[in-house]
C-alpha cells in the first residue's frame, strides 16, 4: 500500500515538525520528493492514472519519474492525519504534462508552487546525482532577516555564517537571495532554479525559503540551521558588540571541517 511507504510516512513526520516549529502557518509551504520507482511500483501496477495535468514548465529529463508533492491549500497541520487528501504522486510525461497516479483525494491538486519545485529538481539533478527533495517553508526569522538585511546573497550568507559555528559547516555553499517577486508562477520558478545551480538554498524576500537535498532529514536540517542563524541574527540586531565569527576564524573552521566555502566570500 502506497500510504504505508516510508517516504509518505517521513513526509508526514517532517510536515508535523515544520508546523510545530511555526514555519508553515495555515497552508504555507510545500514539499516534494522524487520517489524511487521500486518503493511504490508494485502498489501502482495496473492502476490507470487519475488524471493528466499541464505543469506549465519544461519537464524534459524528468519524464517517467515519480514526484510526491503536497496539495495546494492543504494545511501542514493536517497532513499527518489526512495524507491521501493532502498529498499526491505525479508521474512526469512529455511536453510539460504529468499524470496524477495517487492521492489528491476529494478534488485536491498539486501545490501552486509546482513550477518552482519542478525547475528546482531539474537544476539540482544537473549538479547532484543524489538530489531528491525540495522543501518550501516560511520560517519566521529568515523572513524577518529579509526585512532587516540587504538582499544580496554574499553579505546575507556571511551574516548567517558569522552567527553560529554550525552554519559554515552545514551550508558552505551559502544561500541565494531573491528579491520579492510574485509567487506561484513559472517566472519565479525560473529565477529560483537559476540560483539553485550554485547552492542548495534560495531565500524569497518577505516570503520564505526553498531548500533542496538528497533526503528529507538533510533538507529539513538545512532549513533548521539557516533559521537558527537567522534567529541569532534577529535576536542580537541592534545590540551586538562583536561581529561574530571573523573571516579568519571562518577560514580556520572550513579547514578543520574539510568544507569549501562558496568562492569569493572569504
Ligand atoms: P500552496 O498551498 O499552493 O502549496 O501554497 C502555499 C505557499 O506557501 C505559496 O508560496
Ligand atoms: Zn510560500
């Protein structure tokens, strides 16, 4: 049974954590995971697709792949109790089309941010064979930082790295920051996917974050670490008496932990 698959169980667990952390108010945020065919193929065997949708984006290179994705308007708080209504699985076809093959019961459909999710998966797969997960969420302090910090990716990354030791170790690739744009369309998806060629995280000013990774725990942990740094940044704003971790110390940290900081930052 698909409902018992480990990926669906894990998405339910992660959605609950996102909600409990206050990152996903109401229907805020969405999750998508490229699912291994072997995990659910037996359950799908012989079942006809539920319906075909036009994703509106170029999905070449994804044809045949399965994507588990949250539904539009679905409250994160309810995902663990209503997985068949809140989640669905699509199979990519040619020319931007996809078949819904499971879920979205009672009239649901994929998140309005599906274009960004699809283009983000394509971008990351092009640079990382292990890539599987995209999580979009609305963490409070990351958003607050986009109201109190210049919106350039370099200084934003450095400010986050300076707050806590863990940051450079967890995201040496930094973050990219996208100034406010209308969401839920192909244009913001194209811009985000472009930025995701160089790092795993893109922050949408005054909106939230898109993080990517090879599994749900790692991707959740990436948001957690960025949000923790942003919280420290916000808590100390206006009364900081040190700059935090200096460039020299960041270099020392990178050497000790064997990570390569995004170039031109240190
Ligand atoms: P959906 O309910 O369509 O997933 O949208 C939530 C959201 O966070 C939009 O950016
Ligand atoms: Zn959002």
